[in-house]
């Protein structure tokens, strides 16, 4: 970082960074909903998709419909949470191959 602005070629264009908008809270809830959905699908945890749906509802309720409302992100979160619910409750895990134990026999 150059301390002396006189050494710069265009000193009027060198301005410090100032974030103009903080991270919106509904996007954080949307991200959490996606993470819980993926966690539920991969780890077969039954509580994770329910938390995903809860976070999705909170995200939609906090969204500003007149402002920066990202409809496609909310639809994708809804679809992902419903798919994870389907994977957990409607797939047959009895036909899955048995998991081998990692314990050593002595």
C-alpha cells in the first residue's frame, strides 16, 4: 500500500475501501438452509432438513420484497430442502449394502 499519493499515477482514483452494504441477514439464513439440506442428504440426519426448512422460512420472512429479493435463491433453497426430506424419509435403507466395521479383530 502506497502511503504517499503523489507517487501514484492517478491519485484521485485511489480511495480507501468502504463497504456500502453489510451482509443481509436473510442471505445468511439461506446459506444455513442450504448447508442443513446438504448435511441431511449426505449424513442421513433426520433433524437437518427440518432445520433447513425453518431457516428457509426465516429467510423468506426477513426478505425485502421491494428491494434485493432474490427469488431464484429462495426457490433453490426450497427445492434443496424438499429433496433432502425426500432422500431421508422415502428412500429404502434396508436394501443398502452393510457398512464394514473399522475395528480390528484381535
